[in-house]
């Protein structure tokens, strides 16, 4: 299995400030034939299912605000929220789909307001 | 807009079989090149992919659960189902159904809590 490890487990950021969440995979999720990273990011608010934010490591899903961006390649990835809003309080998960269909998720990062 | 809704008992006794159904609306389960997955989340914990089915009936399961899981599909009812046998307290979780494009999950049900307890 590809193990996904996120850091930090918990993060507190002031409103309007930048939030950065990291995700590391135990092996590369970059598929050399198409140069795509098989990684997605989700946001989960309490009592709700996860919501897809980003796929292919950096492509925003339709309707996702531009303040959310994804970066990285190979084994190291980052989700950045450029200016934290109150509605961004949630748990964020990364997911690899390189080893389809044996999908695996990170353990989650709890983002709070400082 | 595709919508998914889980249904089934919220309480299952240890050693029994957990059975859930996901009803898909807003589109045919047979349309498009999609798989249909089950994912679970114990309280306060992360997400675990359980398995998926294609509308042909082809299935793939998480090896850690494979011996206890069966996923089936009923295209006439636009539903797919999960059976997990020999449950223990460790199987207590919120169970989600989701549309699986072979990569990410962009449609999810609201989730249903299943508690394993006598």
C-alpha cells in the first residue's frame, strides 16, 4: 500500500493569513508516461462528507475558490489556502489514486482559527 | 446533479452482517465510465476505502477487508450495496458511498453511522 502522511496533524491560523498543509507519500505518485501526479485533496466539515478540492495535485475542482491551491510532485505535496476565511475551518485530507483502486488517504489535518 | 444516499440499519450486533444500500439519483448508475465505491470513517479518524463495483458487476476490494466484504449492484433500482460480515466494534464507523471515476471521488452520500454493539 502507498502510505500517505500529512503534517501537521493540527494547525491554527489567523483569519486572512496563509495556511499550508503537507502530504507525503511513501512512494512516488507521479506517473511518468503522462507526467501527472495522482493526488487529490479534500475538505471535510463536521457532519459532512469530504468535498473534493483539487485533483492531479494542482487542478482545482469547479467552484472551489481560487485561494485554494495545490502544489508538489513525486512524493511531496502541499495544499495552500492563501488567505484563510472562517468557512475554511475543516479537516483536510490528501488521497492517492496512483495505486488504483487501492486508494489511500492521509490521516487528516485539522485546521482551526487562531 | 448526481446525488447518493445511504440507507440501512444503524445498529448491528457483533458477529452479524452489516448491510447498507446506496441509492443514486439524478442520473443512471449505468451511464458513464464510473465505479461506485464504499468508504468508511471511524469517529474522529481518517478515511478507509472499502471497495468498489462497476455496473458490469466487476468488483475490487481493500485487501484488509476482502474476506468479509461483498459489494453488489442493482441497475434496475439504480442502487449498489455493501455487505460486511462478522462485524466487531472495530467496524463501527460512518459509511459513505461515493462515485469513483477511477481516481478521485467527486460525489459522496451524506454518510450513515453504523454502530456495532450488543
